[in-house]
């Protein structure tokens, strides 16, 4: 995921939270805009790349089936156990 795409996704998330009345001005809003999601919610992400790979590749954990990562077309072909 490119830095521009990630920043755009964060801005969209913040706009949706604001539109729903769930977020207002302040430090939480600024953190949501500035920090990568995997930093804010590390328990929800699993790293798919090696430690030296840049940029790192992350995917969301699939909470519907504990212990699996949902499949994604970019970096894996099927759900994998972690």
C-alpha cells in the first residue's frame, strides 16, 4: 500500500467517523490521521513481509475464524495460519 493511498484511507475513515458524529476535533482525530493503522491497532494486523522488506506488507486478521489471515490478492492466495 502506498503512503498516499494509506493517508487517503485514513482521511476517509476520519471523515466517516466525523459524519457519524463519533469523532470531533482533538488529539484522537489527529492521531487517526497521522499514524498507520497497524500502529494504532497492532492486534488487528499481521505482518506478511520479512523484517527487512520495505515497505512492510500487512493484512487484517480474520476475526471470523480465529488464527487465520483473510486472503488477499496482492500477497497470498489463501488464508494462512499465523
